[in-house]
């Protein structure tokens, strides 16, 4: 039992890490990775939604009729997204403003619905929570790594949390401004996917 | 009238939903391998987004604001969009079979297209009037279709090129999208 929990948890961290291995949830990946801080905030919010919606869906999996399951999943996910939205508005207001419409858009993030459909609808609650947590942490790591590349190259700083940079490039560094604009997001993610393919494609 | 035109142009080119606002990227990469599917998806998005944009505006103004339950926005919008897509699908199947055959398989995908939900939320956030919301919905959808069709055209040519193995498929797709985004950035000074 413990072994299978560990297996479901760790597959989200490397073997099936979204969005590199499972190409899902691209919109938040591209949009919020202007800085590491935004990426981590978005990742944590998504993890919260993933864990709780997986838990609830897996508890209700024998009650939900299969014909209307997608609608039921969406309502459950939307409920948790609303909770996250209100919590962030109350406790991390600045981050809430920075992430803007991407917080309500977690509802239509394919990763969350994808895990509900592919995993939580068929497995026990404990395994589903492990799966959601693993996927969520994997997603957070992916956002943070893409955010690191974009923030260092595009802005010359690195900010983990709280708004004060922990690392700054020297005065001679000229930031590549396009890295924090849209083209940099696409090209950065494309090159990262390429790197992931180079390192250990099975 | 002139303002509406400027608004429409800025939504199609400058704030292009795919290339500048980062919304709707999953269908952008998923349905752009063939020109036919790209055109189908583009048309389906235009069709649904205009309806969803106006409907969610009405729901927000006359239901959520009137009853003072704006915190239910996320839940109610996704329900409106999901049921609208279902309804449009049934309606088209029954009355316009030719259009249904063209759009059919793309309609269910639109429920989880974040461009639709995103535009509805932008309309509310920017406090547009009903007419403005209608114009932006159409213009964003047209911009989506434009970028998708352009991208599909390029991707069909990439299939003929020899791409290094690790870069294949999604990876080269994203880099190409980055190049198109760069050209769209040059529209910035237009309005």
C-alpha cells in the first residue's frame, strides 16, 4: 500500500510531470511565469485545487452517474477554485492582483479535469490525494523553473517570495526584455520541452 | 462607432488572445496540425464565444449583481458555458446538420477552452457595456481564428522539414508560436 502511494506521488514529480511530459495546462504556464514568485503562487493554488477536487471526486466516484460525470467534476472543481480565490483575496492580496483572471481560470485548466477523469474517478481517496499532490508539486516545480529562466534573463533578478529579489545581475547586464513578453514565454517553454526530451526520453 | 472599431482592432491584433494574452493554448497546439481542423475550431470558437460573451454579461449584470452573489461568478460562468455548448450542439444537430458536421467534434472541446472563459472574465473585469462586450467577444474570437489558421499553415510546412529529434512536435510548435508572437508584438504601436 505504502509503495503504491509513493509510486502515485512520485510519478507527478518526474515521469509524468505536467506540463513537460503531459502537455496540459499550457495557458497558466505561459502566462504567470514572468517571475518565480507568480509561478510558485499559481502552482500552490493549483495544487490546492487538485488535491481537494481529487479527494472529493474519488469519495463520490460510486455516486456520480457516468453520463453526467464531466459536469459534476466541473462543479466540484469550480467550488474549490472559488475557495482558493477568496482565500487568496484575503491573505495574499498582491499576488491575487498579479495573477488576475488566471485564478478563476484554474477551472478550465486541463490538468485538474484530466486528473479527475483519468485518475480520481477510478481510484481510492488516499491514492487520489497522493496523485493530486504529486502532480501539483510537479506543476509548481515546472512553473518555478520556467519562471527562473525568464526572470533572470528578462529582468536580471530572482525573487522567490515577498517582493525582494534574492539575486541580482550586475549593473552591466542588459535584460532581454522579450523574455518576459509573450514570445519569450513560447520560446522558453519550447526549449525546455526540448531539454526534457534530451534528458532521458524513454 | 469609431471607438468600437478601435476596440475591435486592438482585440484582434494588439491584445491577440493567443499570442499576447496566453489564453486557449491547448487547442492552439492540439488542433493546428491540419488546416481543416484549424478552420473548424476557429469557426466553432467564434460561434460559441459571441454567444457566451453576451450571455455571461447578462448573467453577471442581472443575476449575480442584482442578487449580490458576485462570488459565485466562477461557478456560474462555467455552468453557463458548459450548458450553452451542450445546447448549441443539440440545436445544430437537429436544425443545421451541415454546420454540425463541420463543427461537431470541436464543440465539446470548447467547454475547457480557457479563451472562452477568459474573454467572459475580461469583459466583466474591464466593465464593458453590453455592446462593447459583444464587440470584444467577436474580435477576440476572430483573433483566435486568425492566429490558429496562420499557425496551422506554418505547421503544415514544418511537417515537410527535417526537425532535430528532441525538438519535434510540441517543442518546435511552441518555438514557431513564439516567432508569430514576436511579429504580433509589432502591432503594439498601432492604436
